[in-house]
C-alpha cells in the first residue's frame, strides 16, 4: 500500500505563477511519484489584474512540473472590496460547475483544499468529493468569518452571520480539517455542528519554501549588502493588517540618529498609500521595492541584518502564524516582530529574535535600537536558534510525509466504509 501512487486533486483559488506555498506541495508530491491535478483560477494575486504573461499565452500555464492545471474563468480581485467579493464568488461558482464538469472523467484518491481566504474555495472540492465519493481535506489557513471582520472587508452582522453558516456547511462536510495553528481549533469546532471524531482535526502548520532552507551563495540584485547600515527586511503582503502606519512611525523616529535601512518587498492593497507616505514623510531610510519573484527572496534575506513581521492587534490575528515566519526562521536571520499571540510565542520560544506588542511603534523602536547595539555573535546565535526550531517543528519533508500518510489512511478508511 505504501508504494501505491496516489491520485490527488488540489483545489486552490491561487496557484503558479502566483507565489503560493501550494506550488511547493504540488512539486513535492510529483517528486514522490504521485499523480496531481490542480483546479484553480486565473492568476491575478496580489496586483488585482491578470498577469500579462498568462493573458498573452494561457496555454503555457496548463501544466506545472507534470501536474495538469485546469483553470476556470473568474473575475480579477481588483483594488476594491466589491471586486474582491466578486472575485471570491466567481471562483467557487465557476469551479463548482465548470471544474466539476471538466473533471468528470478523472478519478482521485484524495482532494486537498488550500483554504487561504476565501474559505468558499472549499465548496468546489466538496461538490467533486461528493460526486466521486473520495475524502476531502481542507487546510484551514484563515479563520472565517472572523478574518473578514478583522481586516475590515465586512462589518455587516447579517453578512458575517451568512458567511458563518457557509463556513459551518463546509466544515461539517469536510472529511478532515487541517489547522495551520493550534489556536485555530476552538474557533473551528464552534462551526462544527456535526459530531466529528478527534482524528479528523489535524494540526498541520506551514513550512518554508526550499530556497530558504539552504546555504545562500548568490548576491541579491535587489539591494547591496552594506555593513555601514543596519538593514531590516519586510517581505510579503502589503496590506492594512500589517500596520504600516506604526512601522513608518518607527522609521521616522530613528531616521535622524540611527543608521537603519528599512526594506519592504511585496505588494498589496496599501502599496500606493505606502509609496505616497514614504515620499511625503521624506523617509530616505525606507525603500519600497514592490513585488519580486520568490526566488529572489533568499538572497535578499541573506543581505539583511534582521527580518520584520507585523500584524495589527486582533483576536483572530493572535491565533494566526503568518507564513513568512517559517521562511524567516528557516533563513537563519534574527527576527524583529511587532505582533501578538501565536507568532510572538513562536519567536520567543525559539529565541529567534525580539517581539513587542502589536501596534506599539515606540516599543518597535526600542527593539531596533537593542538589535543594532547587539554584538554580531548574539544576533547570529538568534538566527541559528530560529533555524534549529524550524527544523524541529516545520520541516517540509516531515510535514508532507505526514500528509501523504493521511491521504493513504483516508483512502483505506473510505474503501472500508464504502
């Protein structure tokens, strides 16, 4: 049984050429000899418009390292809340109808949902799972509807209640719920009205992509290593949740008396605002480089003295570990965190860096001052401690081997119950 090829359907609204961890999972299962099919949408994250390369030649994006990639039509996310809502709606409707029809002749052993926002992306998987009578695994990476309220996308109580009923519908019909944070379980269980056995709730955290886990030898073409200045790098989504007003305030405070260079690489809904603020405040110590391919991140991290993660204060965010934390730990660089909850606990427990409360710009300034004054040997020790913690807790090989075993056990259970 252990050598049998597994036929896996991945359902995800986001996929290559978008930079997503699910790309890594697909590659790994293909390397292990399994058959993978991906049901996804049209690449438009995070800019909000369809990638020009895809628009020019969609057929070039129909296969990924040997995996069949089936794309369904959907509306781009744009930059407004209404277009984002229509983006979510169009994917799950299109994938449920067109996706299910186009996959009608294919057989699968397991269906895996990459359930970052929106959670409704799981609905096509449930439809196909019911039609094909195979188990559905939902990897819960965001808490819905709580996340919608936390980021300010939806504040209307009736809409939030409606989304809550959709979440309950999904959770009660999924065979396995994989939780990226141990703190998720309480929230997830309250939407499970159907009695589910304990083994169907599985702690399954994220990992860092391969490039962050090895020795980086190439130089970054995004920034030059500069020993005369302390370089802090922030990488990832540039959104309201990341609390850039507090980061900018900290950068303003130390600009005149401390040689610190703040480097932000990424894109998101407040990118234009951030560019305007950097110029308006005259922040010569703040560089915003925009979005770049994932492959450029390991050399960029290697050129940094510390890596920054931040999230606003919110009960939902406190239960979430941003995916960048694993990449930061794996890179072996000290971490500066302005964040609460699980992520702060991991950083402190791993001794990988220093953390202050979310939104506390003054405390962030003190952390930066302490980190700059710290002997290099102490900062190196932080980086090494973080990397050791990553290997013990978030190793991709270990996690994906566990997932493979879950697929096999579920397949056996499914056959025995049929």
